C-alpha cells in the first residue's frame, strides 16, 4: 500500500501542477519553437521536467524519509542535472546552442557525487565458480561514471517524439521496481515507483499531440535517476549474466543510441550534434505516423523488459 500511495501521489502532483507550469512557461516565453529538425508546428512549453522533479522531490521527503550522504547525493545530483538541462533548454528557446563542455562537466560531476556516496558498481559473481569478483577501485569508478553518464545521455537523445522518452522511462522504471522488490531492495523500489508515477502523470499531457515537453531538464533527470536506481538495485552483487537486466530494461534507448553515436563517429560528425538519425525518426520516414512509431517502440521496450525479468526469475 505504501508503494501504491507513493505512485498515486507522484502521479497526481504531476497531473495537477503541469497546467500551472505550462501557463508559466508560456508567460515567460520558455517554449520550444519549431525548426526543420522538429516535428511539432507550434511553440510548446518546456517545463515538463520541472513539474516531474517537483513531484519527485515532494514524494521523496514524504515516503523515503532517509537523510544521509546517499540521499543528499541523489537530491543534489538530480537537481544539478535538472538545472543544467534548464539552462540548455533556455538557450534553445533563444535559438542558441549551449556549449557542450559545461553540460559534460556537470553531468560527470553529478555522477561522481553518486560514486562518492557509495552507489557503486563493485563487481559481479562468477556464474561458474560462484565467486564474487571485486573490481579494482579505478575500474569501479570508470564503470560507475560511464553508466550514469551514458544512461542520462541516451534518455535525452531519445526525447524526440511525443510520449516516447516518458513512456520508455516508465516501462524501464516499472521493470526496475519489480527487480528491486524481488531482491528486497525497498529504497530502490520506492525510487522506481516514484519515477513511474511522475512519468505517467507527465504522459497525460505529453502524448500526441503534446501540450508540454519535458525538455533536456526532464530527460536528463529521468535518465540520471534510472541510472542511479539500477546501480543501487539491479547491479548489486549481480551475477555475470544478470548484469544484463538493467541494460535490457533500458534496451531501446541504449542500443539505438550506441548505433547513432557509432554512425556519427564514422561520418566525422559531433556526437552531441542533434540530427534525425535516431530510430524514431527513421521509422517515421519509413511511413509510420507518430502514434504508430511510439507504440512500436513501447512494444520493443516491453519485450526487452520482460526478457530482463525472465533472467531475474532464472536466478543466473
């Protein structure tokens, strides 16, 4: 019942506050204007991420209660991620490009803060010998930072179509919730269900045709929290095979954006340079409409998530 109450509270706060944030965003001209690369035709509010973070923060204090170095790191890290995303969004509203390196350093700094708090990928259990392999400290640091930064980035890259990033994040967070419950990791389960609540509340206004966008602030926040939850939950004392559980839970954005980055690298294009090479744009150009593209990618994401849950049940 506590998880259900947390989910409903997070969901309702987002549902009820988005109209206010939408009006405020339009009033101060914090909107996403159409460009050649973008699909929408009218300026749309970019304060969806602010609404989601507001609901998450309120519910965090209401349902989790913890106040230690881990909770401080999560709150400070997620806030810094949200804030740098809002700065990036503000530049876009003025048709300017925010420099890459400030974003990069803030995201890496937030990831390092999580590492220092003790949320770390320590190692894995060898499935053949059942011996726990503790990785060297330097490798723990690199893998932890890479995972957090990578998941934050791929969710942001996936935010290119109405309802897509929010829906995939909700599916991934639901999967991590099930994994955390199965492993008895109640804090991770609570964080997951809060993320499901805010994402679904946001989708009410973000499904096609969208009334509000999450912006880089919201996409970065969702990606950051998904990365932290999986590190603090699914990755803990994982066997070699079950390490794939969170990777599969986030399979659609991870695999798609690995291919996109690889393609951009081969073509000599900047990795952070936005284009229409993501799978949702390719599916759209193949003849599917927006609703069909999003539904198809939801289906693929659910298949990945079910596969990860099967691996969990196999206990490998």
